[in-house]
C-alpha cells in the first residue's frame, strides 16, 4: 500500500478540529487506513489502493473531517470558466490519445505546499496512474504559458527542450538516454514513431508526457500563484477523475478552479467535471450484508460521514472518488462510518463442515494422472495478443478484446493451445522431448451478464522429433480410462491441423474436445523445428460425464 507523510499541523487545520493524540490514532485507524506512526509534527499512514483521493493532506483531511463529524456530506467546489483552450492534435491518437486539463488560481506556494504538490503528483503517478502508464500528471506555472496550448506528437528528432533540472537543451531521444526520468520511464514510449508533447502559442514546449516537464515552463516555485494542470493517458474518464483529485486538493489549499475547453478532433469537451455521479441506494442489500436494520435516514447519516450526498433515493458520489462501482462499495463505507468496533460477534446458529469442491478434487486427480505420465504442468496468463490467437494459429477468428486496454496483451484467450505453443517457442534451448499440459480458463462469447462465457479447459501437448497422432491418442485414452470414461474420435477438418490427422473427441455422444497433429504452417509461425501434437478438452463437461459414473 502507498504510504504518505502528513504535516500534522496542516492536517489539523484542514480537518477543523484538534483531537487528543490517542483519539487521533484510533480514528485514523478506524477510517480504513493503516496508521504507521505519529511522531513530532508528522503523521505516517498507509492508504489502501482503492482510495487514491486520500493521498494528500487535503484529500485525507477532507475524508477524516467528514468521518469524525466536523464537515459531513458532499463537498461542493465551484468551477469558473477560464476562456482558455487546449487543442488535441490527431497525431497523438496512436501514442497517448487523451488529456484532461484545468487552471487553478490564487495559490500561495511556500516550500511546504510545493512538497505537498510533489507528494500528490508522485503518489498518484505510482498508484492510480500505474507508474505513469495509465495516467501522467503535469503541473505548470501559468504565468510562463501562452494559450492556446496544443497537445500533439512528432518524431523524436523534432522535439527539443530543456528538461527539469537539466543544464542544457536535449532532444527527445537524448532525454530518454541521459536524463534520470527518461531512463526510468522511457520504456513507456519504446517503439513509438512519434512522442507526445504540450506546446504553447509561443512554441514553448511545456512537457513530454509521460516523461518530464520543461525546466523553463514546467517548474513551480514559491513565486507561483496560478497553475495549469494536465493529465494524459489512454482513458478520458480515468484522466478526468485523476484531474478532479488534484484540483480539489489544490482548491483546499486555497485555490480557485477554472475549466478549460478541450478541442478534440471529434468534438469539444470541458474539464474538470466535478458534477457528482448518482447511484441508487439498495438499502435491503446493505442491511443484509451488514446484518443491521438501518432506516434510510440512518444510512444517509452514515453516508454523509463518508463524504457522500443524498437526493431522492440516489447517493451523490464525489467526482474525485474512483472506487465506487457497486452497492457493495456503499456497504463498506457505511460499515466504516457505523464503526467496526460497534459490530457484535455472533456465533451462527447453523453449523457447517467445510469440504473441498468436487470439481477441484476432479482437477487434482487429472493433474496427478498427467504428472504420472511424465508430463510437465505449465501455467499461463489469461491475457495474450491477438496475433498469438489468430495469425500464429492460422485462424481467422475474433477473440474477446479488453476495453480501453493498455499494451499488446489485450485479448482473452479462447483456447489453451496458443499459450502452450508460446511455451514451446520460448523454450527451444531446453532438451526434448517437451511434453507439457495446462489446466486453465478460457473465454468465449456467451449468453451471460458480461457476454463472456468462461470454461475450464485442459490441453496436453507433445513436442519432439518422433511424436505423432498415435502417441497423443494413447495419452488421451489412458486419461479417460483412468477417469472411468470411454472416448471416441470422429475425423474432422480444422485449418490449423493436418488433414486426416485431426478429430473431434466425444464421450457418450457429446463433443468435449479436439485432438490432432498441428499443421506445419502453424509450427513455422511459432518458429518451431519439431512436430507438435495435442488435445484440448472442456474439463467442465468431462467432469459432468465422469460424475454421472
């Protein structure tokens, strides 16, 4: 969990109340955070990853003040119009397509506040921003910027500016090779033909996200009064929420928030948007989960202690909260406000005896049988690349993609076969035979709440110079006999298998898998030098058939 250091004096001023030391320690711990220590004028505390809005004196004090009943309910922040705009050039679409921006005026920076801003930025980068991969933050002195600002991308050779704490101008590539921040975060731009940057109307570069600000236009000092704030990344809603966390913290420092118009190629957006979102409160669900009998009035009072508003049966969720997705999130916050110390332990009237799930016992038996046949078990990730699932397997299919994915491993696997082929491809330096198996989950379109059907599969793959269809069939028949089943193989056609050496596996007339010798083209696609045979079974279906026996 991320740790933050709070200035105790500043924290107490923001809270609006000074608590005795022991009570302060108790209340901080009961807020749902882990207090490490309070020493002299410093409070050291760990914040759970689901509450990035608390990674600052201002955010933590806001939540704490509400929790102890000083300033309860939804905090309201006024957003004025700045009349300024940021132009998002189409060139950033392929590298880092979105930004959310704001102006905050009337700040009075000193060294203490500068350190607070640095802490907010660094902690959000590491946690909510996933080390700048998901979101990168830039804060700039407004007096050094001329609007409108353009967010665009160019080839690295055309980008040149003096990065923070450097003593000379550097090209984008020099920054990645020589500057400390470039060395640390350069991998985020690796392989990109163009790099993104912010540039103002006087052609002064502000920064090259997600790497570094300019020393000339991106350095906040104790003379700074007004700031320009931007967040860049891959998901506009994520960036807007990140921006809301920052500007509300700056507003709690005494600043005034101003909006900026963002001219995207597909239309104009305005940020920040501090309008609270609404979600209906399911009181029966809350009471059932907590074992309480709360009235709506009671629940609203507890929600207000956690910084929410309430209106006509709808909970008003602060725009800086990134963790509220489901009714269970209300359950958690109501439990915190109610006080975990106020829940009474009860021994259930019904005694139950724990037992291992029957399907898990079945899987363990399958695993032990295959290990007994001298096969090596492997485990792979559920996510892989579209190329591995389609091109390399010589298939024209549409696997399930992740929404708003970052990186190449952005598709759910629809079979175990590509994962095992990748294992073989990456381990050719080891001796043969390489006989492996995996028991794991696959994902295909289905009539479910999410539109995705999950199934537990088994794939057994043999790879050596003498392997053939006969050998893999022997493994299949030995496995099914040990499970008390009899399988049949019906000849079929699949483009990624050799014709005449592939078939559907059926048990009691039900198709439960496929077996065969992979086509030479597939083997070539994976750059393998040995023949490969395999079978893949739907273990859930096999279990149902074995269970009947």
